[in-house]
């Protein structure tokens, strides 16, 4: 293990222990004096900043574990497909394109080989010198795009149709006891329904001057590819968290069939409220369950204790044993589009999202290079589009924490 990794492991363990001690001192001051020492508050903020530095590593590990589960599920599905006599290649081809889009989204162009890049779109590498003198810094400064990675914890399926339909059981019968010679009546009540998930389209349209394409030190087509991927992923994440299902995917927190558990306080989360949330889903969903919330909510959860005085946040051994940080023993994934903690907000969700939510890919990424429409204006038009659907398919697998008493 390198010195950097050792330092990181020791750093997060030390930081969280110091965080607990400092927060305990803050709580003691509040209990005795009605307010906390400003110096203690400042120290707590500094410690939280140290913990946040390690959070990126923790999220990468958590999402990598979720991705590993998805890959294994896809391999199992693929094996089952190959065993069928009528197995074809059309679905496999779609899955391959979706996988390439996901790889582009997560790792960038540098981690893809030439054939994969060409499969998505063909780039035109051109350059000129007058915009790139020797002292010019060939680096594009960009603000970060925050993305809610719902597809990395949900079930993902590709289709070649405009929608998919999945039969679901909506009710069932109850088994009855009977005597040895007793009369047996029909046990009725078994019903099914057809769940349909449509795919929705999003687009982006960008005009770039021909001179810019010819003269820029950057490969503008490659830059647009990366930007299309980022912005599509952002819009997709927003919709899958809080979308209204009108021309876009349905959000987890907007589905009215997903149950809610009150936090126990009118405008705050509580440790006991999170415990109630965890135990509100059925036991079979618990082994693969995950918390989702935004970064601001994580800061609030780190300070929470249960009635026994134990912190609900637990620092993991993420670098030594591959165990990420957890809340009440369950992993969590940051979703920037989840609401902040406030009165009546739905700031935390918990459940088995791989069973409760489905993402449907129709067109992963399609980019049209149009040199004709804007030719008289000296521009080349790029039209990117993506077709994707998503909605809750098993509401009982997910539960939402509502900030309310």
C-alpha cells in the first residue's frame, strides 16, 4: 500500500473520531448553555471539510460496487439469452452501444479505443496555428457538471422499440388451512397488470462556425461530444430523481405509490427517523438497499445519533478492505438533484433501486453533423439526441423520508 493511501486511510479514521468528539462537545454546550461555542462550530466545519475530501473516493467505490452488480446481472441475462434457441444479436448490439455510452459518460474519451469512439460518432480532427501560439495554455477551464447517477443503481434495459411493457403482479391469493376432508373453495385474488415504460427524447443543438472548427487549438467536435454526454446525463439524472413523467422520465420522489416515513421532526432529519425508514421496507429488499440524498443532507446526517447515542454515520475501510462509508450499515449515493432538508421536503430515499426503478435506453447518443442548414451563415450545425425512459416499477422496494413530525 502506498504512503498516500495509508495517509488517506488514517486521515478519514482520525477525522471522523475527531468529528464525533467535537460534535459531542457542541451538543453538550447547547444542552447546558442553550448555544454552542463559535470556536467549536468553526472546528466542526473544518473537520467536515476534511471528511468531504475523502467523500469523492467513497462515492467512486460505492458506485463501482453498484456497477459491478449490474455487470454481473447483465452477464447472467446474456448467458440466459444464449441458451435460448431463438436468441438473436439485435438486443446485444443495442446493449453494446448503451455500454459504450455509459463508458464515455463515466470515463471520458481517453479511456475508449478508436472503434468505440467511431461507433458513437465520427470526429473530424482539424487544427490551425494562429490560435495556438507557444505560450497559449491548451486547457479548457470548465465548471463541474453535477449529475445524479440514478442509472448506476437502477435496473437498466435497452430496447429497439418506442416503449417496453412488463407484466406485474398487483395482488395475490391467500393460502387457507383445511381439514383432512374439508371442502376446498377457490382462493381468488391473483391479479396482474401491464406496466409500460415509454422512451422520451432529449436534444441539444449547437452551431459552430467553420472557421472555429478549422482554427481552434481544441478539437471542437470532440469537445461537443463530451459536452453532449455531460448535459444529457445531467438532464436524465434530474428527471429520474424528480421528473413529472410528462415528456420525460418519472422521478423516484414524484411517484405517488412510493411510501413515505416521517422523520419525527417538522424541519429536520433525526437518527430514529432514519432507523424507521430503513425498517419500513420489506426484509428481502434490505440486502441490496441504498440511501440517496444530496451533499448538504450528508452533512446533516453525519451529526445524527440514535436514541442509544450512537452515530448513524459510520466511516468505512474504503481503501484497505473496499468497504465504503455507510449510514446505519447501508451504502449511500449522492444525488445532487435530491431536495435539501426543509419542512415537508423529501430529502432522503432508501431501498433496492435495482428492483424498484427501471431505466430504458432506446438511442444512447446520436449526433448529426449538418454542414448545409447554416452554410450561408458560415456555421456547421450539430444536433445531438438521446431517447431514454425511466420510472418506478416496484414502489414497495423504495421508501422516502419526509421531513415532518
